[in-house]
C-alpha cells in the first residue's frame, strides 16, 4: 500500500503575502498500483502528489465551481482564451478561473458552450481594475505577428509585423500592463517558437526586459506538442514568478516530457 498526505487548503500567496494559511491533513491508504499510477499522473501534470490529490478531491466535491469560494488551489485569469484549452489545463490542476477575455465571437460562443460563461471582448478596452484579483495570469497572446507563416504573409502583402503590427503586435504590452497593476504571483505566456527569433531576437529581448522591469523572475522553453499528441506543434512557454514573493532564486524547472510515441 502507498500512503499520501492531503493538505486540505492550498493557495498561492499574492503580492508580498507569505504562506500563512491553515492546513488540514488526512491519511489515505491506496493500492500499490493505484499509488504508482497516481504518482505518474501527478508528474505529467507538473504537480506534487499532494496537490494533485487536492485538485481531484476539490473537483469531485464541486467546490471549484462555487462562486466566491476559497477552496481552489489557486485563482487564475484566461486571456486570449480561444475556446478554453488553457483553462482546461489549469482547472484540471485545481485552479478556478475568475476572468476570461477573447475577442473572436465564434470562439466566445464555443467557450460559452464549454464553460457556461462568455469571455469579455477586446482586451485593449478592458481596464485592469475590472479584472478580479488572481494568483496566476494565463495568456496565449496572438502569434500571427511573430510566426514564420504570419511574417511571410505580411511581408508579401507589404504589411508590418512584430510590434509594428498595430492590430495584434502590441497586445503583449496590454498583458504587461495587467501584470503590473494586478501583480499576480505567477504568469504563463505562450506563443510560437519564432517569437524568440523574430527580428533577430530583438522582439524577444524587449519582452524579457519588460518582464524583468516588472520584477518577475522569468523562465522560458520551447516545447513540441508531439510529446502529447501525434503532431509537431512547437510553442514557446514563458513562466514568470514574482520576486516580491519568491525572491531572485532560480526555483522553477520545466518538467521532463514524456517520450513521443504517438501513432495515428
């Protein structure tokens, strides 16, 4: 039999707040095979065993969907939400979404069908004070101004790309403004891998410098979706941790990825 300890209340500190919260513990005896499989699953999700079990229990008793509750492992916002892929990932890890934004009306309709709520629209027209307090900001800001295909198309049409694309290229700075004003404990940004090489790397340097000036310790890595699905889908993921909470220590490591053995 394997044995785990479940912390009854987990949360990420906001701002300069420290880990001052009450924990309740329960001891659970599990079949050895079940315990082994649970350990594997928690590693795949990038969670500790305790946090993984906490999220499962919270989901099962329905606490994550109640309004104004504090039982979620953390609260997050979903920017450039699309149809909710990021939301699914963060909710499955024990989080509760408290705000979402997506300008495309068809994505909004699909998001509504998936989650029972319609995201707010154009992020450039949303004031930061309208956004609830949250622990983690999640944003897959538009990739077309930076992607290889997008840049090639814009060049062929004689249009600007990168930060010079006034429609989509500057939306990163809207995210940065929200980070500055709401001060989440952490953020996750996602974009195409070419973001790191766009304009000879100068675009990415501006992004990193901006996040550094906001006092976040930043980590980034290119990850290929082939580790999870039978498709090459390379993206760059940018993680930021608030230095007022975690200091300048390099404490985050991207999890090891499973072998890519997917067959269609």
